[in-house]
């Protein structure tokens, strides 16, 4: 999660969480019939994770420890100021998705 250069990345951990969700889902609902169904359930799981993360962030960012700083705004500003870092992180996320066969590069 915390890399030697000090950057923080949760892609692998989040995708592992989705893997576990898919296993639980199939235990309850049965085996998914094809990749389309798997993709839809994966998208649903990622949206649910995003929703929970948003709620947690909203709850915590109003805490006194942050004072007048909004942690989300600070993080967004850091990301937006360095498009090369953002492109590198996107490439890492794509590689992680491709390793799971969840991402297919555009043919264009």
C-alpha cells in the first residue's frame, strides 16, 4: 500500500476485495454464466466500495484535526497538478485490471 517512494496505492487491495466479493456472490447466487455477468457484478461491487469510501470520507473530513483543510481537496489538487503521476497510476491500474482479464485495451 505504501510504496518506497512514499506514494499510496490501493488498487491491488481493492481488486482483491472485489475478488472476494465475487466469490461470496457466487456462493450465494450461483456461478456467473459469462464474462458480461461477471463484469456487471464487478462494476456493482466497485460502485458499492466507492459509495462506502465516499461516506467514510465525508464523516472523517469534517473532524477538527484537519482544521480549515479539506483532505479531499488537498488530495485532488496534488493529483491534478501532476498529470504524469496520474497517467502512471492509471497505467498501473490498467495493468492490475488486465492481469485479472477485467480490462481489454482499445483496438483504436
